[in-house]
C-alpha cells in the first residue's frame, strides 16, 4: 500500500509534458599533477604555453608563383668601420637576394661631440685648471665611450672627479656653440645652452643621496614624522590664507553685531541666563571655523561653480540647525518672494543671498530664545513660593539655607514612624511563628509518648 492507495488515486502514470533534453556529455579533463584542485578550478584548465594561432592562418598557403628559399649569404654593416664581412641566413624570393644595408645597423647610435680648433681653444676655451692636452684627451674619450663619464673618469690619466670632467666638457661645448652662433637667440633652445651644468648642485645632490642611503630605520621614522607635521602645518596655513583671500559673507564682527542687535536696549541679563541658550543658537566662533574650513576646501578645488560654492556655504551655515529650522528658513524666503537659489549667481547676489539666510536664521534663533525666556518667566510667576507682599510680576527667589525646612522635618517624622511600625510587625510575626512551633512540638511529643 502506498500513498495513492490511501488517497484513492489511480495508479496510471501521467505523461511528461516535456521530454528531457539530452545533454551532451562533458569532456572529462584530468587535473595535472602539481596543481591543487582549487587553483585548477579557478584557471579552468591548463593555460596554453604559446599564443594560439588561428586555423585560417595555418591553412593559408603562399602564392604558387613565388619560390621562397633560405640561403647562406655574406653581408656587411655600415655600423662597422673595418668592412668586416660576415654570413647569415637570408630569405630569398624567386632567386633574388635582398639588397640594402644590414637591418640592425640603424640601432648603432653615436653621440655628436663638438670639435674645436686650436684658434678657438686659445680664444674661448683657455682655463688655468685645465691644459689643452687634458681637454683634447677628454673629448677623445667622450667620443670613444659615448659620454659615459664613469668609464671616462676610470680611464682618465690624471686624477679628476666625475663632476670636474662633466663641468669641463659641458662648459667647452657651451662656449663653442655660443661662439659659432650668429646671435645668442639661434642657440638659446639648445639643451647645453638652455640648461647649463651646475657643479655645486650636482655635488650637493650626491651628498644628499648618500645621506639618504646611509640612514637608519630610526632616522627614517623621524623624517617621516617631520614630513607629516610639515604637511599638516602647510594645510593649516593654506586654509588660513584662503580664508583671508576670499571675501567672507559673514565674519566674526557681523556675528557679534547680530548678537548685540538681538538684545533689547536697557535689558539686563543675568550671568546664569547666558549659558541657557536654546539648542538652535550658534556661537560666532563656530560659524567662523565652519566658513574657514569650507573656503579652504573650495580653495583646494581651484576651479568650481559659484552655485556649488553657495551650496557649500549654505550647508556650513545650516549645519548646526535642525531640519525644521532649515524648512522654516526656506518658507520665510518663499514668503519674501526670494528664490531658494539665485537665478543670476553673481558674487554680490550670492553674498547678499547668504547674508539674508544668516539673518533669517538669527531671527528664528532669537524667537526661540524669546519663547524660552517667556516660558521661564511664566514658570517663576506660577511658583507657589510667594509671600503676601510679593508682586505677581516679580520672581520670588527663596533662601537656599531655609528653603524646605518644614518639609524636611515632616519627612524625618514619617520615616521614624514607618520604621517603628515595621519593627512591631516583625516582632509580632516572630512571636506568632514561635508559638506555632512550640505548639506543634508539644503535640508531637505527646503522640510519641502515648504510642510507647
């Protein structure tokens, strides 16, 4: 009996709606030795050792009218001056050998060393440190070794440093080029004339390089710390410089003037009330720091749209305000008929737009502060601690020493009374349970004695 017999279903097999498609058998590839199973699964097989060649190229046959042979033929190279004749295999088509210079002769490059005459040397190149024989020998070796001054200094007969050899060669070449030119402008673009060799700078560079290569790990860490500190100082100076160069829409003095305008003339504020501003108020120093940081980031961009700068300044000015306050500022702008973004974003328009937003935000903050003060005053007026002679419009400040003395005495009396009641209840419960225990003990002892 199966499930169909229990459910009373016929045992006829349902024909399949779609026949299963036969899949082609996969070609099994054996994993080569020396490669793990995970790596072999990632590469998807053994990579080819050589680039694959298309089969069309293999089947392509050369033209039937060309007969190609390889022959052992002699050749000469223009790069050699001794006319040496060598042999190599050459591809010959239809019995005609290739003509022309050796194909690798074009890679034989040589340096064009300036040549001078005796008259030019006596007129332009005389130097008390160098003799004519040493100068001639230097230029011959420069032509021979292709300006490899390390090799030249190693094979130079007299003891000369690499810097001295370079200085002599480039100074002579520069003097000859300038003497042979019709005007200085003709050779002003030449590399030797445009960038003269500086011996002192080269020696200082090598000395600094030797110091860097001979540093220890501790010195490298100290240098890295110094560079990081210098980078931090440079960024701070850049931010300060950008804040000075760009005109700030709202400066520190403007923030102070807004705070002064917020106070009603003749009103006195207690020192304790200065620290109880509502959460929406922002200190001028905070606004100044935010504006300076925003201007510094804009200065680093170098090129930016004025509308993008205005959006960044608005975000910086409204960063301390909540979403409800920002919506109220936008609602106030719409009531005044001012667009949320200026249509003509000139420098003056953006400055006035940002200043208007600042003034609206200051107004909303002052309204919050006024509501806060009114609520505080109403709470003082509704306070029950008043004397018969105290007017309603004045706040009664109770004495901190005598405040709550009667209430404190009542609380102590209630506490003592509750303690005594608890002790009585505990003693009564103890005696009650002790009496029950004694009674049960007496009954049990009587029953035991009666049985024995």
